[in-house]
């Protein structure tokens, strides 16, 4: 698994997964909290209800994306957003 770090401009939704995924690893590598949200495609989310808050240094290891967002049928993409800006490391196969 290759890991990359994505920059999160303040208040902007950033697509963390360039392809559809079933499982992934991610970690907030910034001292500010961020939010992650799963979607069914590469369309940026407008409503962040149901997003998971990820504190500094927190994340998930080899997590099935469907388990993270059980209310989103067909979830295959992961987005991140930070009000203050930040960075998120992500890896998937």
C-alpha cells in the first residue's frame, strides 16, 4: 500500500481516494481536527452530516469504508475537510 499526504485547504472538501475503494488507512497529520466523509462517487459533498471528526494524530488502519459510513449505501470514496486547513495521510490498494 502506498501512502500519500493530501493538503486540506481551509474549508475545502478534498477527495482522498482517486479510485473507488473498499478499505483504506488514513491519519490526520495536522495539529487541527479534520472531518472525513464517505460518498458514492467523486462528486464533492455539500452536506457534511454524518462526517467523522478525526483529531490530531487520529485515524483508522485498514478500515472497511462501508463500516465507517454504514448509512451510505454503496460508499466507495473518502473526502476530508478542515476548517483551519491541514493535512491527511491516506493509503489504499
